[in-house]
């Protein structure tokens, strides 16, 4: 079913304790606003509003729901609240920081720390060449610190990809947007199920939810590394299961990256979930093990970003 047309709240709209300043992003399940709290601190606010179920078209701030859509909308909102509750308990520099969550306008809102910078997807689109190994190792190792904390809270992300990795102005990575996990595990209605970027989600995400686990996020870490190395994602997992034509990283990157890193990527991208690293800690040990060949990168964060971009 095609998503219905939807309208964000206007700049200047008041929410309990916050004033909206503008729209940061929009998607099929939510709007994200630039806002400030009553003390003047700037934040980002995500509004739960799946356009397949709830529509805001007129002057009313509350979405309009049909009778048949009311229950799945509420089910999804309950999962959105649970996502906010779990993330609010996390305080890690490499995971998006949730400051508050509340109900208003017959829907729900999640208040997050506002992060400056750009996503890894945006950096890749601007990059003059595939990203260097030393930067990839350093950045992914930091990201995995955050992912370990997420898994320790018995939460999966399930949609790790360059668009969901935010790079601060000092180049440190932040894992953002846990909505796919909420929609996969908490909402049964097909209208609330996530649509995954081809090539970046594990096979079991598509076809066997009973097999989901930390190894599912690890597949996506490997797919993200593959995309950074070769400027394209791997062959989508459902296609690989039908006929695997993926060029292994060890072959595609020979002579460009160390054999150890290329083998690690191929390990993460195994179709059989039991053949991948079974924990983030196991992956980190392999990533940071001795003897990897990586050129030195500038320590100054801004110089590092200029170097990555080839400027």
C-alpha cells in the first residue's frame, strides 16, 4: 500500500517543554524536528507518525486514523515508547542519546541530543575514493563499543548502514535510528514492518526472525565496511540465498586493503548466521588484533575528514 500524503508540524509549534524550529528529516514512519527546550538548549525530536496508518493533512496537530488503523497505530506507538525507554537507559558516546519521551497530539515523541556533522552515507557520496583502512578500523572499533552496550541491554539495531551512522564534527561515530528493531520485534502489522536498504541487512532479517541475534547486526557491520571499501553495498542477502554472486572482499580488495581486514569482512558476510562472529567482542578482537597493515592517518579530526574527502 502506498503511503498517504502527510504534513509535518510547522516551525514554532509548541510541544510540552519544547518549541519546534524546523524539520530535520522525514521518512515513512516518522518526522524528525530541530527544536529547543524551555531553557534554550537545542535538541532533535522524533515524532511517531507512520504515514501508512496516520495522516495529518489539515490544521489539526493530531493525526487522523481510520477505525481499522487505530489498533496497529497504537501497537506501533507502544513499541516506539519501549524503544525510547530502553535507549534512555543507555548513555554511551557512540549511541544516540535519548533525553526524554512523551505523548502529545495523540501520538508519541522522542527527544534526542542534537548531533552536528553528517552521516557516513553523506561522506561516502562526497568521497573522492574508497575510505582508507586505518580510518575504517578506528571508526568501526569505536562504533562497536556502542553496539556492545546496545547488545548488553538485550537490544538489537537490525538496520546498521551508512545512513544510520552519524559522524560528529570531530569524526567520532554515533549509531542512530533504532526504529527497525522496534518495528521488527514489536509490531506484527505488515504496514509497520521496515523496508531495508538492499545489501545491508542479514538474511534472517528478511526471512527467519527466529534466528535474529547479535550476529545479525554483525552482518550489517560487514556490509557497511564492504560499502565503504568498494563504494557499493554487497549483493542483497535474498538474492545471495537464491544464487550467491557476491565477489568476496578478499578478492575485490586484494592489494588495496590488508588480507586480515578483507577476511574479517567476508567472515561477517557469511550467509549462515552460525558462521559469523557470534558477538561484538569477538569481532572487535579480530578488528583490533596485532599485525594489521594500515597507514597512519592524521590525528587532528578536521584534518582527518579533509584527508578522507581528498581535499
